[in-house]
């Protein structure tokens, strides 16, 4: 440790109190830890023209803010995006374990400012081989970045979508903790990393419609909406601002018919057990034309082996299983806390309308659900439908549908190319044809749930999508 360097930043802090004109600000810390660092950056083209900071709390926080200014002033946007806690600590001559948190806060503040600047004002020149890579901190996106690094110049990006003290931040792919982990991983791979704060857009475009759909008795799929309208659109826009021709993600999917003037189509991944084309089905061909899926031809064991061979610390990290905004909590409690959705008791009825039991709220049930119905019967009963107050149950055969009404149908090719459909993420494709907004199935589907996506398929290709109607 070099105490003189720390003393220099304490006695003659660089940029303290300076608020550059037309600057972008980011802050980290606050009441919980007692220390707060705020960084403000102004750009002249691709470079940081001026930087300032404000800090409160311990002296190390003041020094870390000054170190950030020293490190990024005059630097290019992507060079500044390589600065993390290690570089800040080094600028201060090394920090003890007790003071290391100051470097963490300063790095978080810096990257919030960089992300805002990149999103709203960046205009980097196009550079062949530059790819923006969506990184969640997991093994799939890390290997996607690794493969892109072997072919060009990747830049990592992570989205902060949700913040809730009740969530398990370690199990969420979009929390502030996940952002920090992804940034550290990108920096360990030698990559610049940017953070986009999309919390407002995520609430408005994903969470609030999810809450409204549950109140109305539907079973929405928020990941489809997020991919189709929030996450990927924002990252594609950022890719253009950074001069990157493509956005790469760690999804298991492929792209086909790229030469078609109507735009490319999504194709299922090589590994059917990991295929995520259903979750990406709402992407428009114009978006697909700028996307890359480096893992599309890989299996999960192959991905973990690539990560292990490269020494990536996430090689054995478990996959995330929860909806990102539900990690560590449950749907009923979430609806109550964030949507004001109180339990509204109602009846559990059979197909003829006979009351079999009472329930605490229909939003706790899903079409096709068997357990937890609170009904004793000679044969197993399933949820076959619901509305705002009633939950309808019946035998398994009552779930069968050979005709499914759709709404908001979007086709990327001729209707005759709809030869099959997947009605849930992990359900098999069923032979089908499209008749206007009605899906005619060659074999029965079990419990198609209103609000879920219908993925319209031709072989391995996604040719369109719709939403299952009531």
C-alpha cells in the first residue's frame, strides 16, 4: 500500500464539487451504509471532457470519488468502462479490507453515470467486429462473451431492471447485485462493461401489465414481453450508439433465412432441452437481423466445459429458475405489495357452476393446476378456467382443446407456413394450422391458458406468434 497516494486524494481531491455542464450523474451508497458517492461526467464526442464528484461519509469515500475523476477524465467511453474497484483502489495506492467498500461505491456511481451517458448521448464510430454482449453474470452469457472475444471486440452490458429488498438478489439476473457481479466478470475477461438502468421501463412495460393480467384472470408470460419490448430493444439501441453491428446474447436459439427481404426468422437451438426460441418469439425480424446467438449450436455441458477451460469462475454456477422480479418471494405477496391486489374470496365451481369450495383469490391459480384446489373428488380435478372471482375446475379431459382463439397475431411469413404451435414454454409443439385468429390443432392441447404466448412454427422456424385469448 502507498499511503501517500491516498493522502494526495484526501488533501487535494480532484473534481470535488464540480458539476460539469450537460453532465450525466450516477450515485451509489446512502443511508444503509452511511457513505454516498456521486459522479458526474460530461462528454465531448467519445471522450470524457470533464468529471466531478461529491461524496459524504468516510474519508475513503471522498478519496475514491477523486480517484474516479483522475482515472476517467480525458478517457474514451469504453476505456472508462474498464474501470472498476480494482483500478480505483490501485489509484489510491491500495485499500485495506475495511476501506475497500469505498472503491465499490465509487465504481457503482461511475458506471451509473457511464450507462446514462452511453444510453442518451453516445455516438461512437462504427467499428468492424465490435459486438455488444448482454451479460447477466451467469455462465451462458459469459461464454457468449468469450466466443465473441475470439472473433472480435466485445463490449459487455447488463441491465438493472428491478430493485426490491424482499428479493433474493443472488437469484435474480437483473438486480443491482447481479449488475455488480456481471461487471466484475466482464472486467476479469478484459472487457469494457456498461450498465443500463431500465427500472422505470421494466415496471411500466412488464410488471404492471403482468399485475393487470393476473387481476383479469389471465396467466401472462412476462419474459416474452420483456424480450420483445424492453430488454433487447434498449440493448439494440445501445449497440448502435456504440458502433457495434450486433448484439449477442447467451440465449439458446439460432437465426435462419437471413437473406429473405422480409427479414430473418428465429430458429430453434440445436439442444432441444435448452431451446429458448419460445421466449424470443415476439422479436421482430428487424431486431433479429442485428442479433447473434453464439450458443445456438451448443449444449449446456459444452458451454460449461468452455467456461471451465477458460477459467471462468461461473463455470459451475446454477441456472436461474425464477422470474427475475419474483426471486426470493412469491406471486401472491408480490401482487399485494406492488399492485395493491388484495385477496378477493370467491367460489371454486365445476363445469355446471356448482360450488365445490371457496378460494382466497383467483390470482393464486393457473389453468392446468391440479394441486392446492381445496376440493375432494372421486377423480383428480384441474383448473380449467377462471375469471375475477370464480375458479372453474374439472377432470383432465375438460382441459383438452383442439381449437384455440388467439389475439394480436403477428406473422412474418404466409399463414400457410404455420404448421405447428407451442402453447407453453416447455410444452411440445403440436401440429396446427392458422385460420384467421383461430389455431386449429390436429391433436388436443391440455389447458391452453389465456395470456400465454402461442409460438407459431414451421419445422424449426418461428414464423409468428399470438396471445391465447379467453
